[in-house]
């Protein structure tokens, strides 16, 4: 099967980006959201991203016009009837996604593949909202979708191998680096990333460090492109809370319970950049956070880093994912300068294990203990 028409449902941060990925690659794209204002917002997101690329000289005005001309937008699911592939990028709420998949199943042609961009929810449960579970798959893009090169392809025990192969071929043709993973909460990257982000907010909630100290620590001492509070604002704090709820339901570990600071911001409607404020206010241009307290920055940097490296070691040791996929995911999905196993090689595994044991003893969190060799 070759794909020519691609549909996208949900036109927020991710949906608009996925529309751009496919339209840039020459596909005819149909973008659908639940209401006219949501469609208008999605269309505006695409226009803004393209005009930014033109102003930076990364795209010509003619190319931008051609991309725009390949996309149609609307609020009716029936516009997706002839799509070979539809990717859903609606909010991270299982009941909403199953409702959307049930509707998609009734309007999209029988040969069409249905994909979800979910960050953590069960693809199997989503697939079962349709009568074609063999043709339902996870295709997890990263934010911003046109920039980040990594895509997780999630298959269920019922996925047709042909469907998986077609999606892998398609992802490769988009120039993305793929990792294939079975249906597990948080897949590879979000299982690691969200625990790190939650850890940062737990530190913030405890009063041990400020948002500026946390963010400047990770920027300055690990060269991350942004700190954890900034990244939460970029992803959307509501989305992060939902992902953590799914991971917490699976692990039952306190470290995965969404931190109070995040939950409260969501309750107040401050979901991050998309709402205009979150950990930071975005009324004016965002300034790179700085702080002069090197002692606190070093402490929180080391704690966040060591806990995260420990999670990566455990993920690989339990056969959940390979070192290569974990390293690629964190670099190409999150823009980190080094993969965790590259960091471990640089620091030395023995040193990381000693630091894990010290962190576990100091904080009393058993989950930070190094794995038995
Ligand atoms: N934000 C990220 O960094 C990120 C990264 C990877 C994956 N994801 C996943 O992508 C999905 C979307 O996240 P987002 O950040 O783009 O969310 P968002 O809140 O920015 O956008 C959600 C979009 O869905 C639309 N929508 C809501 N209800 C709908 C319905 N019934 N039918 C059709 N459209 C509907 C909204 O109007 C909006 O356009 C989630 O599953 C999320 O976990 C997010």
C-alpha cells in the first residue's frame, strides 16, 4: 500500500506539527478538529510555523505556499473518508480517544490505517474501539514534530505485521529515526522523560530549589536545550499530568504520582505556553532562566541526572528497550546533547552506581537504589 492522503485529528501542538510533516513531504493532508475555532487555531499554528521557517531562510515563500495548498482543514470527520492513514492527536484522555477512534472507524475507508499519537495510553484499548484493531497502531511523534527526528512505532499483540511494516517504511521515508516498541505505558522516551520532569517538580514543591535554579542547572551543567519547568510548559502541563497518571497506574510508585505543583497549575488553567502561562508567564518573550547559586544548582542537577540514569539502566537491563533506542530517543526525540548511555560511559558505571546508592539513602526513595548486578 502506498500512502497519498493522510488525515490528522486534533490540531493543537502536535496535530498542527504532524500536518506540517506530511504536507512538507508532499502528501495531501486533511486536518480535522472538533470545532471551527479549534480548526482556525490549528490553521494558525501551521501558518505561524511556516512563516517562522521562511523568515529564518529554511523555506522559500513558494515552498511554504505549496505546503499550505496541500492541506485542507475542517471540523467534520467525514472529510477523512478517503485517507490511507489517519493520525489522531487529540488530548491525552482515553475516553476521548476511544470515542474518536469509533467515529473514525465508521467514516474512514476499510483499508485505511488508524494511528494514535498518544504519549502513554494503551494503544490496544484504543484499537478495540474499532472493528479493525489489526490496522490500528501507535505513531508517536515528538515536539516540535517537524524538527524532532524520532518517532516511536507502537504495535499491539493484534497489529497486522503488514500494517507495522508499512508505517515503518512511511516513517523512514519522512526522514525520521524509528524505534519499534510494544504497547507499554509511556513507551520508551516518556517513561524516562516524565519521571525526570516529575522529579524536578517534586524538588520545586519541596522548596529545595526554584524553577530558575532547576532550569539553569540542567541548561548549564548538562547543556540541555531547556530546563524541566520550561519543557513542561512547552509540552503542556495538562498532557504531562495525564501521562504521569497512566504511568503511576502501572508502576504504583510514589515517584510517578503527578507532583502537586503540576496538578495545581492545570486546575488553574495554566497549562504552559499554549495557555499563555505555566511555570513561566509567556505574555512577553521568554527569557533564559538564570541563577547564581551554584551549590543548589549542582545538587539538583546531580540528583535529577542520577535518578534518570538509573531509570535508563533499569529500562535496558530488564529488556524493555535497547541502549541504542534509548540513546536515540533521548537525543532525537528530546534534543538532549548526549544519550544516557553515552553519559554513563563518560562518567563510569561504578561512579553512577555509588551516586544512585547515595541518593537513595539521602532521600529514602528505594526506587533510586542501583539494580543488583
Ligand atoms: N505536547 C507534546 O509535547 C506531545 C508530544 C508527543 C505526543 N503528544 C500527544 O499528542 C496528543 C495531542 O497533544 P497536544 O499537546 O497536541 O494537545 P493540545 O491540547 O495542544 O491539542 C489537542 C487538539 O485536539 C483537539 N480536540 C479536542 N477534542 C477533540 C475531538 N473530540 N475531536 C477532534 N479534535 C479534538 C483540540 O481542539 C486541539 O486541537 C496527546 O495524546 C499527547 O499525549 C504530545
